[in-house]
C-alpha cells in the first residue's frame, strides 16, 4: 500500500479507500438482511478490499471500484455463508467480474509518478493523469504474437519491475515491497513457505522451458516472476487459508497448479496475465484435492 501511494499518489489512496469501504458496507448490509451477528470484527472484509484494490488499475473510476467491492463480498463470500464457507477468493471474484464487465477500464494502465524534487506536486499529478503505459506482460504478449523478439526489453525496464516504476495494478509493480510484506507474513507465521515457493518455482520452470525453446520470442524467466501479479498472488492471494487445501501435499499441488496455469495463459493463451484465472480455477479444484489428500488424525494411518 505504501509503494502504491508512492508511485500513484491520490489514485492509490482513493481506490484503496473505496474498495475497503464498499466491502465493509456490503458485508454489514448482508448481515443485516440475513439477521446474522456482526462479522466485521474479524477484518476479513477489510483484507478483501485491500487485496481487490491492489489488483486493480490505478485509474479505475470510483464507481467501478464500488461495484467490484460489493460483488466481491456479496457473491464471492456472503452467498456461501460468510468467512470460512466461501469456495473462491472473494477479491479475485470481484476482479473477474470487473474484467468481463469493463474490459477497457481494466486494461488501461497509468505511468507511475517519477519523483523529481524540482517538479511541483501539481505537475507530477498532471503527468499521472494524462500518461498511460503498456505493462511489461503486455509487451511480452506482443512479442510472442508478432515474433518481435524479447530484446524489446532493456535492463532499465527489468530493474524497474523490482522498484515499481512500471505500469500495472496498484499492488503488483513493486517486487521489493511485495517481498518485504511476504517475508513479514512468513516471519509472523501467518503463512507458510509452501504455496509461495510452489507458485514461483513452477512459474520459473515453465518460463525457463519457453525461453530455452525460443529465446528470441520468449522473455527470461526472471522477467515473468517480477512482472504482473505473481508475487502478489504467491504471498497474499493464493495463501488464503479458506480457499487453499488443508494438507501439505494438497498445498503443493495447489501452488504448482497456480504457477503452471498462469504461465500457460501468459505463453499460450490470449491474455498477457493469468494469475486471476489460475487462482479461481485452483480454488474450484480445492475440494477435489482435499478429497484425494485427506487429513490424518494424530495416531491415525493415511488411507491408500
């Protein structure tokens, strides 16, 4: 969130606030209609709003963000019974709805503000408002389709994906910020390393295979890892305990599936990004994975 505010200024603040408020209001209203106890004190609606906002383009209109937030909570979460009962990640459900409903708005990317001490704040904000830029993955897809060659990327563009000085969603451009947040979650043991490692390692392997097959068309594996929403997904989306499998083996399969589907969409499919689709597809397979790999009680024997 801090990185998003640094690079996208008021756009980030408005979008994050809108998504959080709309998610909280939607959950409160659903509880009121269903005559259920207030569930806002678990802050899951706030988390959904933040994740949704970080997966949206910076210049998305406020009304679209409200629709996404309301859809995430009502359809992605509350219709299943609330927290703990939802099958799909609510934030990704909301983003998927916005993607299929407002395709142009969801693929319009804003150039991050480049901090210049000599440039007034008003001038920086004007630049942010009028300039747009294709994402690194969009250039990658263009290179694959037209066989332009992966050398359209420069070393500066590659390094910019680490800092966040590239076009993209609010929370996916700065790998450094995502790593700091991910390490914090690991240190606090809020998440385990299994899903992030499975997602990133699988994506690296698939990208590496494509690069070895044709290094002229396909970009280097590290570029795929640092571009788009892979790090955001690996640490903050795929690790959602409600929609992930329960067993260790199931978690590995879940993470590998997300990484593999993401790279298949990026390399073979029509979309430049595949994180959202891969998460929702693997969420749908989670009950099947749990059926094959059941939890074993202490002292019990695993079934064959």
